[in-house]
């Protein structure tokens, strides 16, 4: 099984005509940094089999994580192409040369690769969006798995959550709020 230390991100967005876009936003590792951060702050364990500690043992303690398993086991290592595109191609840092927040006094040399596909080079934009709506509707018509109320497409839960958060506000755990206040104090001290 392959390992990766840095959590790389892959984000794709595909527009439909009537429906919200299908948005894939995923870590290439078996879990995301947000889950590690929240797990550590809430003193909760992370799922078994997503990370290892300094001794090379699988750990469920987010504070002991030094390396993450890649998403999709061996096939997931193919997602490391993101490190090639954003690191090597862009003449930026690549794993293992990335200071992933370990030392905030050192500058980072990070890059992003943003691309766009001109749909009209392949097909009509209206036809593409119409077929996207058809695909979305066919997927939404599938029976949900046991214990779920509906089938969700990538990004759909986030659209619903955004609407709810706009109406009701954003809940923040006390530990995270304290961390944000400490970060604010540090920034004021170092950047004024």
C-alpha cells in the first residue's frame, strides 16, 4: 500500500443547465487535513487504516499522524500526478520538500494548476449542459442505500449546507474558536 505525507487536492467542477454544478473536491489521501485537525481539536479518533505514526504503525490518534495512506490504495497513488503538475511542472515545491505548516517562519513555495476545458471544442455547450441535467436526474432517481434518504452527487451536500449556514450561521467548536483567536493574536503581534 502506498503512502503520502502531504494531502494533495483535486477539484473539478462540471456545469449543468437547470441543476447546480457537480463539484468534486477531494483529498488524494485516505482522509483530509480538516478531519485530522478537527479530530485533534475534538480529541476524537480518526478512522482505522488512514494514517500511520512515527513507528510505522497504523494509528487512530490524529496527534500522532506522520503519514497518510493514499486514497484508493495502490490505484490512488496515481493521483500523485497532482504533485507533478503543481510541484515539478510549476517549478514549485513537491513532496517531500514541502513545509506543511510545521514552521510558519519559513516561506512556502507552493503552486496551483488551474485549467479549463472549452466544451465547444467537443460538443455544443447547451447539449453538454442538457445531458449533464439528464445524468444528474438519472442518478438522483436511483434508490438510496440503506440508512440514507437520497443519492447525493459531489458538491450537493455542500450546496445544501451553504444554504443552511447562510440562514442559521456557522457552528464552531470552542477549541477551534480559541485556536482562531490565538492565531489572530499571533498575526496582530507579527504583522502590525
